[in-house]
C-alpha cells in the first residue's frame, strides 16, 4: 500500500465576537478551558514583570533563560502540554504551537493553567510549520521524507548519501539546490523522460511528484537562481490531541450498537465496530479480544502508555487499553506514542493524550522493561538463545539512561531524542534476540531493485547478508516495466536501469552468498503505461471504471483476469523469465480481483465477463446485488476464474522447472 502523507500549513485563529455595543475589535487574549480569559500583552518581545507574553518560532528556537519568578507553558494543538520549571536554557518553542510566558506573582493566572487542558488564542495568529520543509519566497512547502523512494503525491529531499542520482520516474519535477540557490530544474511532462537528477556533492535535490498539491504552483513560479531555505532538522518534542471514544467495556450490542457485522450476522470481535475507539479496563477481562484490523495501546496505572501496537492486547492490572479501528486507529498511531500521558474523561467519553520532553525518558524506560520482560519469558520457556549477549545489550541500554536524564534537565532535546532512539534500538535488538530460532529458517525480504550497477547490488546484498537474510523476493515487474531486458513489447525493460540487467546481477551475487532469489510478480496489477497500451485488457467496475481507487485517491490498474489474451500475455512473460534466469522460485502477488469494499463498485463487469456468467446462469451479473439468490454464485464464478488462471500458470511453471 502507498502511504500518502500531505502536511497542511494552517493558521490557528479563533475569533471571538465582541458585544454589539463595542465599537472596537477586542484585544488579543487567551481563553482557558475553565473559562478564564487573560489579555496578551506582548508577542515575541522581551519579558516584562506582570505581563503575559506569547512566543512563537518567529522569536527563535528557545525563549531566553529565566529565573524562578517566570512561568512558561507550551501549547500545541490548542492543548497545554508542558510546564517548564527549569529556566537554565529557556523553553523550546514548538514549530506547531507557542509558549505562554508570565513573569510575576499572580497565582490566579499561574494556577489556571493545567497540563492537558485547552487554551484558545483570540485575535492572534500563530504559524504552524511542518517538521521538514523548504521555503521559496513566502511559500512554505512540506517535505515528506529524506532519501526514500518518491511515492505518489510526495516531496522527497535527496542528499549525496543517497547515491549519484535520484532514480525517480518521469511523474514529477526536481530542483537541484546548492548553497541555498536553485541551480537546475528538471520538469518535462511532455516527453516523459525520467527526472533522475544528479545529486551534487555539495547540495541536494528536491523531488516533487506531479500529484503533490504544490506541484503546479512550483511549476509556475520557480526558476533557476531562486533562493531556497531548507529546514529538515526540526523536532517535535511535544504533541497533544483529543478525541471521543465510543464505548467502555462493551459486552453486548446494547453497550455498542454499531459493533454488528452485517455480512456475518454477528458482532465484531471485542464489540469494536468500524471507525470506533473502545476503552477496555481490567473489568472487561484479560484481553481485548479484538480482530487484527486496528491499533491498540496499553495504559498503565500511572496513566502512561506502556505498550503500543497490535490488537487483542493484554489489559494491564489497574490500567486499560485504548483500541481503535479505521480513522480512530490512525488517530492513535499519530498521537499515542510510547511514554505519553493519557487523560480519560468517562463523563465526556473523551481521551486526551499529551507527549512532552519528560515522555522521552519514560519511552526509554518502557523499552528497556519490554526487553527485560522478553528475556525473563525466554528463560521461563527455556529457549535456546544467547542469554549473555542479550543481558549485555540490555545493560548497555540501561547505561545510557543517565545521559537521557541529564539531557532532559539541560533542555537539550535534539540530543535527548538521539539518545532515546539509541536506547530503543538496543532494547529492540535485545528483544529480537530472545526469539527462538530454528537451525533452518526462511529469513526473507521483499525488494524493489533500484540498483543500476553491479557494485550497488553487491553493497545491498552484503547488507542483507549481515542481517542474516537468506531469501530475496525481487520485484520483477513494477511501474509497468520489467527489471530485465525482454523481448516483450508491452512490459519493456525499465529505462531506469540504462540497459543494466539487475535481475541477472542479483541472481549471480545472491547465489554466490548462499542466498536464494524468488521472482516477485504482481500478475494482474499493472501501471498506467500498460493500461494505455492495452485499454481493452483492463478490468471494469460496476460503475464502469477501468481502475481501482483507494481512499487517498490513488488509482491502480488491473488487467481483466477473465480474458484469454491476459492469460496468454502473463504466460509468455513468465515462460521467458524462467527460461532465461536461474531463479529459485516465484512469489505470485495480486492474483485476485481488486478490493470490493461494500460491493457498490466491485469488479468484473466488462462485457466479456458478464457474457460468460450470463451464458452460465442466464443472468447478467450487473443486475445482482448482495443478498440476491445468485450473488454467491457470482462471487464463486469470479473465484473460479482466478483458480483456473492459477492452475494454468503454476502447471506451466512446474513443467519448465519441476524443482
């Protein structure tokens, strides 16, 4: 699946209407959740006794150091997340919020500010910046990632550590930046030549996919010589969010009426319905009982998140589990970080989660505890593992906790985050080493090869070998191209490789290292270029679409599994592959119809398939809906189309290469 992240730059502003008798707009102020309202005296200026000051990133990265008479609070997402009592370095100003600073002795003001409660600015705007971005004039453009594959709608920054070039396809534009100046622009949407910009040794390339919201705007305004400010080393040591939950300890449909699965005629596992958030505490039982299609976090007795991820979690004694599905699952993944503090309001059915610098230390401690628990369990189960090395790695992680505490006290948050990441990596390594491993095991990875030379292939295989990988599932056809030179006039050799046979290189070098290579093929899933060459081969939905569109609006093109021409095309493609290369096997992916969802726009409604079913049953399947007498037969008919293709292809493959 493509993960698409679009960061929106917005202005936090809430306008409060003045009384009708007022002739002037109210001054800037801040309203706290209890209704208390206070005027804002200064913005991004020096502190003054008795004054309320708001600090934003326009002031800098930190407020100035302060004494005990100054009180500073951090607000993110309109929620107070942190009170800084250590003024040695000042307070780190968030890129997505602001700092409230007060110097004086007004206890009423100070005591009205509580962690986790809402604070709303009135008649004052504060800019929210992305974690990574570049600035062109007044335009602030989010960067999705650094040195990764440019997926649909993304903006990726490439630096020299990535390689000689970006290896991107034609669907976008690229800006080469040296010394904060645009020195080259690749933007050709007519001939569709790959972007693939050279990465300068003293600069970077900013790669913008054509589906990104900023793509058209950049094409209009950017030119060689423009100044660009790139900011990619920001951190977010604070986060806060609130959401309503749907039920507490549901054990019947009366507790949660939306937990009924209409298709199966029974409740969803754990009585957690679609797009719901459920709270399970120790009164519910030992585990949540939920299915795999969600995300859960466990909250300990001190209201801190002690475990993240998975489903059917064990419910902590004295604590609870927050379980989300769909949109609320995604909310949890965004806000519920390990070590976060949770505020549960059962009267309002509301969850608030805040993460602050102190949470990093808790994150590290919980990671170490998880590794220790895994080691203790391994001992109890007499697993055959290297106990001494696991213990050494855990001790190594523990030894870094002192540094974490000191960095927290000093307000050195970037260094703190790095240290905690190191602790987590150590803890994860120790945890993985407690898993029992048999002598013969498949340790495999899926890989889309972007290597364009034998040296790059060797480097990647050496890295995989060092991590004990022994099988590689090599994506053999992607973006409508083959990874090897082929005589096929539809699935041509990807121009990315410039003639280099990456399939042959991987097989040769992998076999030399005792590793196996499987061709990972995607059968009916193709790319738009194939769809344009053979539009008559594409699948058709109930509504007449020749593509499947996911929730993010990305289109996927599938060939029609019923067409003999499609079967022949794939058969010839795989025969050539097997005859030409000494592969160790084939992994068949996407040997299916696209996802059907609620069946309001499922697939298989092209004239050919409809006629086949009509010849079989006398009924045109376009007239059927879920629950009709022939509906199940229509579903089975499409299943048999896939089964017939699978039987043919596997038989042909086995005939050519029985072993």
